[in-house]
C-alpha cells in the first residue's frame, strides 16, 4: 500500500536479483532499469537454500509453493506466511515451517512483531510501518499500488484478516466411514441430495468446533494463566452443565471462576491460577446436536422422521447433525432429508430490501392499505401456492402468480359449496343407498374418487405436494364439469326422497368427506369451515380429528375394467360432443341454447362399441345431457339421419 516509489538507479547497480524468467521484462519495465541475465537455473534448484529475513534476525528456508503462485505479477518469488492464509498454511505444514501469527483479536500487531509495531493496526499504520522497515533495511526495491481480488467482510465492508489461532477440533476421521454407511440408509428428497452431501462427508477430516464470538454457548474450559494448559475433564463439564441447566449460558460469563469450578481443593484450590476460556461453540455444533434436546430428551422416537431445510444445508445442519448423531448415538438422527429451493420474486430475482422486491407473507394474507394493489389472498391461498410449486428448485412468487392460485382456490371452494348445497336434506345414517344398489355411473364416480384418494396418499407420503394439487384440481374438474353437471337433473328435479336422488346424494356426501380430508393439510381453514358446515351429525369435532378418509375397497373392486373403460370412452364422446355443441352455437341460424335442445348422433365403425352404446343409450344420453341420442355405423346412416352437412369429431376409444 501507500504511494508508489521507484528505486534510485544508482543504488541498484551491481545488485543481484532472482526473478522468474517470464517476468524479467515486466520487472525491468517497472524498475525503469536495464537488467542483465547472469545465469538461469531451475526454480527447484533453489529449494533448501536459506535467506536472511529482511525484518528480523533469523533465517528462513526457500520452499516450492503450490499452483497458487503464478507468473502474472511479481517476481516469481512470494512471501509465505503459514499463520495468515489457508494456502500458505498448507505449504507450512508440508515443509514444517514455524506457525507465527503476531496479530491479536483487534487486528493489531502483538509483541511478537517487534516493539516498533506492537499495537499498530495491521491494515493501517502497521502496514505503513512495515513498509518503512523494509525501506530502512534496503530490502524494498519497489512500492506500487495494484488491483487484485481479496475477500472483504460482507458486514463491515473491510478487508478480512486471516490468522492462525488456537481452536478446538473434533476429529471426524475416526467415525467418517460409519457416517457414510449411515447415509446409505437415509432417504433423500430429491435423490440428488445424496450425491451432493456424500462427497462433503468423504472429504471431511476435522471439524473446528470453536468460535471467537461475543455470544453463543461457551466451551467450559479453564486455562492456566502462565502455561495456558487447559483444564477440562468429565468432572468440570458435569459441574458447569448443571449450572447452565439452572442459570443459563450467561452464568459462564457472569459467575466468578471459583463458583464455576467443582468443589474440592483439586479444583477450587487452583482458582487463583486459572482463567476462564472465552471460546464459544460453533453454532453448527449447537444446531447439529438439537436432536438430543428436541427428540431424545423428550422421549420422542429417535431417529426423527425427517429433517427439512434449504439445499445449502447439505454442508451445514444436515451434515453437522449426521456427525453428532453418529458420533454420540451410533446412527443418523433422521430417516429422511428433504431439501428445497429458495423463493424468488416474479421476475426470478433474489429478494432484497435494497431492491424493494421482498414479498411479505403477512401482506399476502391480510392485504395492504390499497386492496386493489395488494389484495388479501388469505392464508389458504398462500399455502395452496406453496403446495403447487416444485420446491426442489427455486420458486417464483408475485401478485400475478398469486392471482392464478387464488382462481384455483375459488374453483375448489365453489365445488365444495355445490357439493354441500345438495346434501342439506341428507343424512348418511338413514338415507344412504348401499353400494350394490347405486347406478353404474355413480359407482364409476366412486372409483374415480378412490383413485384420487390413493394418488393423494402416495403424493403426501412422498412429500410430492405439487402432485397433490395437480390431482386435486384434476378431480375437482371432473366433479364440476362432468359428474355434478350430469347429475343436476337428479338433484334438482327428482323427488327429494327418490332412489336416484338419494343415490347421487350418497356419492356426493362420500366424496365430500374424502375431499375434505385430502385438502385439509393444504387449505386447513377451508377444510375446517366446510367440516363444521356439514348438515348431518359428524364423526369428529374437527376435520383434523376425523383422520384420513380412505376409500372402501368396493369402490375400486366393485367395478370391472370393462365397465370403467366404457365410462371412460363415454366421457371421451361427451368431450367431443361438447366441442361440436359449442361450434353449433356459433351458427346463429340454429338458435341452439341448452344441450337439451340438441340431438347427439355418434358415428363409430367399431361394431362392438356401437352395440354397447345402443344397449346403454339412455345412460349415455343422460351423460351427454341431450334430448335424443343415436348411434350409426355407416356414412349412409349418418347422412340419412343428419343430412348432407355433417361435421365429424373423433373420440378416443370411439372411432
């Protein structure tokens, strides 16, 4: 640092410099001198030589560094300080270099740096003083400022000082293989989490479990004032543990050292010669051992069913929990790890107060002062949005996205209102129709319900919540667009106690109860509100006390594959008919309104399918909601019935 300063040319005459071959011209240009090559040697030939330290009365060895030394700048020779950098530290270990770190906790030089440097700020006046010492000893050839990458503290915006300090370490090598074996028994959601976390554990040898912070859980260690020999054994740990159990961790900082030592001359007799340590536990050790306080100490099942956190925790909480669990309890503290992405704004940008794009969940739920700009979507809509996302990657949220989710919410709510509005005079205990007496289409609707419930169970069990919402929206579409649409005549026109109406009400009540159980985890407020509004005596006070509503086996087994295929094909015909109906409505000459005003003619060359449609024409007609229904198998029949102007559509399963 400091101002640039080039050497006096006269002082450089006759001096010998050691410079990397690729850097000779660059160094000569910077010095403004002409350099003469005396000889060229391999860099490795210098290994083992000693040089006199330019600031202290000691010799230091020349060593071969690593790939971090380049020929882009400098002279090819670099200063190695094992106490002040990770790469230098590794080099120091390799060549058994002394570990010196003459910098204190405040970033100032200690007495080890010399009387003229002690107390000076390493990044300030201390740096200037070092330059002057080099200049005074004749060792400074060139001083210049240049740009280079260097890590800054994100909070203070100041350069980071690296220094070697005494720390507490936990050796992982002794149980690393056991930890890796435990990982093979863990379910990762998504599965890629295993590939991400396994190499991290494989490459872990030691865990630095101490930190130097003004807060945290203290490491209960005492040190001899003179020798710095630590005092920490089973007796002292148990004694301090009981103190912290009753008085909290602040007791370590507030109580006198004599009180923190166990009774007896062996400990309290040494109080005057001891000092308390000020190191705190690594917070990852704290959180990583949370299973002991949350699960084991409360008598809950160990290991826990699941740990859930962001994908960045493969290096953090997931790993620290694995290591503490295996080391202390012999197994991983969880059966399943679920990792999720992060929430971004609608444009895919990370949320930041400075950017003003933070989405406040409370604002989403309650709305803002300007309800047009910030409408109140409610907690259920927010939960439905969460469930609908693919959480295995980053997800987007914004007003437009929430409006789409709100539309899905209202559709679900509207379907429930329609279902419950048609069972106001129905009590399953007295009015339900036995399954074997239900019409075929009602049994088909129950089969679809059973399939939905099974898919929901599988999705919930595998934490595939987006599949839950997809299945839910697909099923409610079937209900509103198909089953309930075709059942309106039975519900509205039939006698209140007629067999057909009671059969439909039986299905509607059964579907409603299953649907409420399925949606309760996602939209609990809607589910509970609907449960409380059920018009007949309920099996439990709350939908959450009623438990999961499985489908009876007969709903799946009571209908053959052929019957299910018939209704699937019939609904495909219905879909194609509705398309043709909408097209016909655009013809003003037809004056076509409701589907009851239309006649449906189905053309199929499949003789077997045609025969089935004719035999069950009344059921198909009711499904299509038309006044007349006919089936033809030849083009001649089709023209005879419909005339020359024929529009054809194709239906799957009905050629």
